[in-house]
């Protein structure tokens, strides 16, 4: 990797400070050097990375252990639903934002005030995070799997990195890769020189591991089994070894607050619904590393109506009818009469479109959902809508 030039003797070095101390016996001092050549670099890119690595390692060793807060306060759950066998209200760790730097804070998700937590699902998600077991939520699209992980993190101040998987996801997208970048240096006469240098750009997994973030491997079952194998040591709580990385990034040890979670539309055993094109049949040994797996189903009708009302601003009365429509669709899908099903995501959009079309819920449902179906299925859905909304 490119070194930088000492303006005193032209030596190529990684750190001007170390070079001044060892070769020029501390004279001039770094401050004098900076005053004389204010535009000259004093650290190579490699040295900057090594310093960053040391800082992260130091942070790892004195990680924030969080403060336990009762789930009644944290999520507003009723005490009788979150009391353990010793009759104590369950608690979860909440981390201190004031100990985080800008890079951690950038990954802290915003609290969604309209998000309605399912008590059982939240307890399962928290168990995965608290016990440091990789957790997988799988199920129909739009049921709130990704948001569930995200909102738990938002309420407990855990920085959250969501990484999508596709058939084109490669190891390098997860681990990092060498890239050619341009570096500008200025010589003693003040002329700028642009050099092409190679730099190892860390991927999201090692960054989450070093910084103690929650890594959400989203749409896990879209990934190829051969690529998802990179996660195996990490899911076992072991260090990540990046063979191609420079020495300072070759072995990445997990920060104590690092967590691995995932979502998918299938449980890795293949798509049984015909809805999830692109999902892969997965390797059972890989999936066996998920310590906690939970299928996420549709919400209870009342809760789903409250979600739709909260997200769109419509009244509960109308939201309840929209949920009745959804239940008809889901029943028809399960019974094999239509070939697609409807998710909360589409219902929220339908409600919003309904509002802007002046209460035309039937059109809202067509725009947000039914127009995507075959003409025959669209017709069936429209009949449901007509019966409910006229
Ligand atoms: N319990 C809930 N409270 C409020 N909003 C919710 C809830 N569950 C889902 N939503 C909303 O529904 C939408 C879909 O949620 P999300 O994207 O998390 O679903 P998903 O299960 O991850 O879907 P996919 O399988 O397509 O990735 C989002 O707008 C989300 O905010
Ligand atoms: Mg999702």
C-alpha cells in the first residue's frame, strides 16, 4: 500500500511522526513539520486504518454493558404479560447513546411511534439478543419481520445494520474488497499530485462485528448457500477470518455487543407457497446455527386494524373493514382460489390511497394490491371489496 513522503528527506514512510522521532531524533517536532508543510500528509492510508483498528479494539475491550430496564417501561407491555416465574418483571439491556460516536449513531434506527409490538415476538427477539443467539424470523412478506428487529434495536439503542441478500450477493459484498481509490498529496512547492492507491474497503459484517452493531442479514434465503457459508463461524460466536484482507483486518473478533439476526420468507427448506421466486433451498447445517427461529404470522385482526389506522390516519371503523377484506383474501389464498395473498404493507398503502381518493377504499385496495394479480384473481378481490365498501 502507498506510503507517503517525508518532506525533509524524501523518505517514503507510513507515519511522519514515527519517522521524525526515529530518524530525525525529534527535530523538527511534528508541530513544526505541520506548520512548515500544512498540506503534506502525515499518515498513510494504511497507518490510518491501523489506528482506527486499534481504537475499535480498545472500544471492544471496554464495551458498554447497558442498563437493564423493565419491558413495561421500555415497550409499554402490561406487567402480567412480562412477569417471569419468580414474579419479577422482565428486563432488557438498553445501551447508552452518549458513549457512541458518529458512525454508531448513524446506524441507530429511529423509533417508529406507530409500531405495535407483539409481546411474544418481542420477548423472543429480545431473548436472541440478550443470550447472543443468532435469531431468524421467517414468514409471509410484509408481516413486520425486518421492522420487528429494527424497532427492538431502536428501543434498546442498538445500532442496526440491515444487509439485503440477493442471488448476486458475493462474499466480497459482506466481507469487503480491495478497491482502487485516488489519493491527493501536496509537495513542498504546493503542487497537488493524484495517485491511484489500493485500499481494502471493509464490508458491513466486519464493521458490525468491530463496532458491536446488530447485523440483520435480511432476505437471508435469497442468498446462495455457498455464499451464506461465510456467516457460519460468526453465527458460532467465533472470530471472522478475511483471507484477502491486509494483516490489520485479517482476524475480526466480535465486539461483546455484536449480534447476528436474519429474516426470510421461507425457513430455508424451500418455498411452499409459490410466492417467493428467487429464494433458495438452503443448507441445513447453516440453518442449524440459528439458535432461535420463529415463524412470524399475520397479526391478530384488531392489532392489524390498529396498525393500518395508525400508519394511515384512517378511523378504526374503516381499518376494520380493510382487515376483513384481507382475511377474505388470505382465506381464498389458503383455499387455493386465488394465487396471491395480501400483506399489512399493502393494506397500509391501500388505506393511504383511500384517504387521498376521498374514501374510495375499493380503488385504494386495487391500486395497492389487486391490480398486480391476474385478471381472474383481480376480479375475485374486487368482488370482496365491492361487498365490503359498495
Ligand atoms: N406491528 C406493526 N406495527 C406497525 N407497523 C407494522 C407492524 N408490522 C408491520 N408493520 C409495517 O408493515 C410494513 C411491512 O413491514 P416489514 O417490511 O418489516 O415486513 P417484512 O415481514 O420484513 O416483509 P418482507 O418479507 O417483504 O421483507 C412496514 O411498513 C411496517 O412498518
Ligand atoms: Mg423484510
